[in-house]
C-alpha cells in the first residue's frame, strides 16, 4: 500500500502558475502572504500530514470510535495528532486576526485542507467542523460570544460541531422540532434530539461548541422560523474557563459504511443552555455561512481522498505484472509486463488524474473568489465575487465529490480483485468518499440549488458572468499551442449556454423540467469548469521551467478535452428529453 504523499509540486503549479495566486493576494492587499510564506506553510503542513495524520488512516478505520457511558473515545493516535495540529496553530490559519486567527487567504488554506483530508478524512472532519463553526460565529455572533469562544476554537482547545439534522428533518430543515425557550438572563433553554452529528462528542478537545438550529416559541412555520444557537458542552465562566457541564449529551454513535474513524452522534439536548447567534428566525441564513464553507471543504475532501486513491493505484500499476503489452513485450526481462503498459489501465489512471487535478485547481479557483468577496475593497469586485461564489459553490460540492467517487472506483478497478479486499487500502477510499456525495446537502439538492436559485431565478445571469470570464481568458491568454484546446472549450461553453436557454424556456412551461435536468445540468457546467481549468493548466505549462511537468500537464489537458469533455454532448441530449417521461409514471407504479 502506497504511503500518502502530499502532491506539493502539483499544488504549487496551480497556485503559482495556473491561477497566479500570489498576484491575487497582492491585489487584495494581503502583503504578508507571498510564495515564500506559502511554500513554508505548504511544506510544514505536508510534514505534519505525512508523519502524524496519514499513518493513522488505515488502523483508525479498523478500530473506529468507542462509545461507553455517554463518552466517545476517538481511535488510538487521534488525540496526539490533534494536539500536534493545534500546537502548530493550524486551526487558526484562516481565522480572524482580531481573535487570534492568522487571516490567511482561503486559496492557500484550502490546499492545507486537501492535505489533511487526503491523509485521513475521519480525522480531518474535526478541524473542518471547528473552522466552519468559527466562520459562522465570527460573521453572526455578538462581540461577547466572539471574544469568549473564537480564541479557544482557533487554538483547537475547544472544537466545533454543526447540529442541524433530526430524525424526520434532513433536507427539509423547516420541519425541525428542537425548541428554544428564552431564559430571564438572555440565554435560552434548548431541548430536542439531533442525529448524524459529526464529532458531536469526542475526547480530542476539552470543550465542544455546538451550533444548533432550533425554533423559538413565536417562530413562523417552516424554514422562516429557524434560529441558530451556540450550545457549549461545558459552559465557560466569566473568566472564560470551563465551568458547569451543560445538558447536551451523546445518546449513541452510528455504525456506518465509511469514515468509520469519525463519530456520528445522536445528540440529546435537555434544556441545555444556549445563546442566540444572529437574529431570531434568521438562523438558516446564518447557518449558511457555515454550510457554504463546509460545502467547498466537502468537495476538497473528495479531491484529497481521490488523490490518495490515485497514488496507491499508480504505484500498484507500476508493480503488478500481468500479460504482455498488445504491441509486443515492453519489459522482456520480466515474466510479464506491468499492467501500466495496457491502454485500458492508462485510461483509468489518466481519468483519475485529469479529474483530481482539475478538481484541485477548481477548488482553489473558487477559494480565490471567496478571498475576493472577503478582502476586496472594491464594491463592484466584491459583488462579482459573491455572485461567482453563489454560482460555483454547488458545483464545487457536488461535481468534485461525484467525480472523486468515480475516480476512487477507477482506483479500485486498477487493483482488480485486490481492490475489493481490505489489504491494499483501496476499498476504504471508495467507502469514505461515498459520504461526500450525501452530507452537507445531497448532491441532488446541490443540483436543485444550481438550476433553481442560481439559474432559473436569475434567468441565467450568473452563468453569463462565468461565460464572460472564460471568453475573456481565451481572448487574452491562449497561445498557438493551446488554440485547439481553447476551441474545444469554446464549443463546450456554447453548448452549455444553449442548454441553459432550453431549460429556461422549458421550465417556464413545466417546473418539473428543473428537477429532471438538475443533476445533468450541474455535471454539464462542471465539465465546462474543469475544461477551463485544463486550458489554464496547458497555457501555464508553456511558461514553466520544469519541462517534464509541463509535458505532463499538456498531455493531461489534451486527454481531458478528448476523453472527458465530450460527456457534455450526452448530458445536453438527456436534458433536452425533458421531464414528461419521468413524471408520467404514477406514484403507485413505483
Ligand atoms: C456520516 C454522516 C455525517 C453527517 N454529519 C452531519 C452533521 O455533522 N450535522 C448535521 O446536521 N447533519 C449531518 N449529517 C446529515 C446529512 O447532512 C443528511 O443526511 C443529508 O443532508 C440528507 O438528509 P436526509 O438523510 O434526511 O435525507 P432526505 O432529506 O430524507 O433525502 C432523501 C432523498 O430525497 C432527496 N430529496 C429530498 N428533498 C428533495 C427535493 N426537494 N428535491 C429533490 N430531491 C429531494 C434527497 O436528495 C435524497 O436523495 C450527516 C450524515 C451522515 C450520514
């Protein structure tokens, strides 16, 4: 089994050449970040992941978490690795500097997130949820709550959890029953049961800060009546030290298909003391700050784990000897050729790599828009960035994870039967990545968000922003060597725009067109976005010193355009078939 190695060279290629991140940081006034600082961060993070986190992945999956008398114990080694993570200040990387954070741009921090997730997804979920909770607290909580909680959460001393789901309310959070009664002192008593709460209870941090969705007594019906509350496991005293144990307890943990080393908890709130975050009844909007962050990081999780699957598969393909190459032996001194010589095995490995590397570039690209939305002083640029983030977030969550799952299945296939058994570690990637397509809003719901709110509601205006950017990039940057790839991308963009027009017209007559087309439409835009990333990679390859790396990037770009981008034609055709057939099956025929 290959030990996970952080793909530093690929990350640096994206940051410094393909997407010119340092130029962006400078433009946003982030003077303390340049490629030297970034390299130091990347190299240190890679060391931590390779030495302390990735080695835990396999055995922690075997051992899982333990639940005894309401206490959750994390797998052996997690506490120590978490401590190292905290000691290195990694939890503070993107935090608000006013509360002890380092204020680093997301376009840099996201690569560290990929490393951690590539090393061990189950472990990575703990800091990921803490960072997301910090973002929501920073954006919506009172100064008093921020002062009390953020420094300890950035340091990792206290962890975060996100408590939305209830047994009868998953996608439709308007149905939640957890309630909040106001107390005399301005706090609230929270009662109810939440399920599937990742790291809702554990032994890695001394306190766990739950962000909980609940309804106030005067709440309007449905999703307009949801409020967000901060509910700590231990209530801090006035000095900020741990005080009384709060009435929030873990009832059990789930047995599950993947990410077995993370605890998925039932959390019972029995008049637990909590504090309102943001405005009453506006909790869902406030929670979206956390959810949008988590959605991008879930996409990053997919890329990280699919990269680990690729590395394992490529090593196996170099070593496994089976059959001779179809056009004559390539390694006649060996009893058979390594399977790497066979075109079909190359197809699988190159598909994985083309998807993974485009996924990496794409999440960094989305993170650049997030940075512009956060740091830009120019209102017009800020608005553009917010619109781009709105359009691209569902694609980043769903397309990255769907393609990561495809890649992991291919990685398993490269191993033949050995990919199905535990020994080689490939089946764990398939099991682990599977959840990324489900949690943080299923990929079907991401697709509905993209086609409904982000396309139909604005009559395709957001897509025009992306199309403008791609067209102006092609006009300004394409070289004679990349002309053919640019032509492929132009055609793809035209097809995407024509398909969008079809959807807007058809949905005006029949709303079910949206649901019927949603997933294919998200994939269609996803393939265009990855095409854009590969064009930029091919252009960047023309100007780097490392000629071998440049050649690899150019070949991968060509492979993507020849072999993967044509999926678009099928998707467009499926979308044009409309909704009539699927909606004509009567309910009682299912
Ligand atoms: C391991 C794990 C960890 C998790 N961690 C957390 C956590 O930390 N915090 C938390 O709050 N939750 C967490 N969840 C919950 C997770 O986010 C939900 O399971 C997920 O959002 C889907 O909700 P559901 O399971 O209730 O499915 P449902 O909402 O019942 O959906 C079932 C199916 O119907 C489809 N569907 C539903 N509504 C629509 C619609 N309007 N249009 C089209 N299709 C629709 C869905 O796409 C899905 O395919 C976790 C879940 C798991 C399994």
